[in-house]
C-alpha cells in the first residue's frame, strides 16, 4: 500500500468497568492453556478441568510495522492457583528492544518484568498509574485483588511481535503469592536456567 494513500482513522470503544469492547472481540486465555506455568501443578490442573478464564485481551489488527502503534485493553481476572495469583502468560517482544506502556484503569496488581541478563523488576498497578516497560524486558500482569479484575490499557510499537515461547519454557525468575493475606514476591521454584 502506498504511504500516501488515504487511510481511515479507527475508532474503538473500551468499557472502564469491564475493559471489554462492544464492537471488538477479545482473545481469551483459559487455565487449560497455561496450567504448566503455575508453581502448584495440582491446583492448576484442577482449575484447568473447569477451564477457568484467566485473562483476555485485544489484538486490534494494527499492521505489524514500525510507525504503527498496537494497542488494546487487557483484563486479568481475580483468582489464585494454590497461593499464586492469576497472571498473564507474559512475553518478550520478538524485536527485543521495543518498549510498552501499560496504564491501569481498574483493579490492583503488579507488572513483573525481567531482562535476559536476569535483572528483575516489579511495579504496582493501581488505577491512574502507568508502568513503562523498557525494551528488552519480558512482562507479565498479575492480579492481586481478591475480587476485582485488573484492567489495563496498553500500547507498543507495531513491529514488536511476541515471543511467548521463552517464558513458556523457562518461566519468570519471580512469582507473586499470597503470604499472610498480602502479596509477596518470591523465587519461582520452577524457573529453569
Ligand atoms: Fe508486550
């Protein structure tokens, strides 16, 4: 397509209450697709049998080229696998050195981040707070609320791409669990070097 050809502006809607769109369909990730990612395998398998919905998000079909901005909302539901909070699969970007911004619209949680060199960071999500994930950092949203969905709006460079496989096989170095009624970041017993 010529770069000078007219292109229509795109209008989308997202609910601040549910994170969902009336006009677009989200992609859903259920426990059966990620049971192996949680530390408590037995608890994960029980929830996988019920095929609990863990999170959903939007792929708006933005062209995957530099200059474009991919965006959407992500909704991670409340729940725990054993004592580990519900979370997204998490990923690196295929073009490693591309960043992403997540803005928290509703709920409570954490963004867990780590780079290939092993630097680990996490930042709290509360409504009105944005977390800028630097390039080179894998990222995963974790819902630490007992009863509210964690809803974020995200945007990243169109050409970034997604690498889910590295995290699927290795995990993150840290996980977030409930300890004495509060979230705690601990070493992931399943993390593979
Ligand atoms: Fe991302």
